[in-house]
């Protein structure tokens, strides 16, 4: 897991012998989004011809992802024939699910 470390040191206030803080290291964990989304659709379609848009999700993380919902938005001029929103539910670690419509 990547970590970011910051090293800091204390300064003495002018004219004083005391130190306000000691030198040390602060570490912060940076997590990368483990969800990969790939969307596919035909490059060309005929007017008034239905076509399929498919969303493929892969969980590359170490834990499951829960309550996952996919919503496909289409540009003006297109109409969604089936549901544009799909409840994927739980996606286990290192697994993949496909939501086609």
C-alpha cells in the first residue's frame, strides 16, 4: 500500500532555550480506487435500430465493494429502451461483472 511520509522539525523561538516540538515523521496512507470500468458499444448503428451498451466492472481491490449501481447516461437524440440503471450489488475482490442493456 503506497504511503506518503512528511518529515518535520521544530524551531526554537528567538531568544528562548526551549524546543516547542521534537523532530519526527508523519505517515499518511493513500488508497487507489480499485474499481475499473470499461464501456463498450457499436461504433456505428442505423437510425431506429436498437443496440447494446455494455459496462464491465472489475474490482482490483483487496476487499469486496457493496451497493454497486451502474447508471448509463446517453447523449441527446438517443433513447434508452431498457433500464439505464442496474443494481450490481456486491463485487467481490478480484472479480468482474458485466451490466449490459
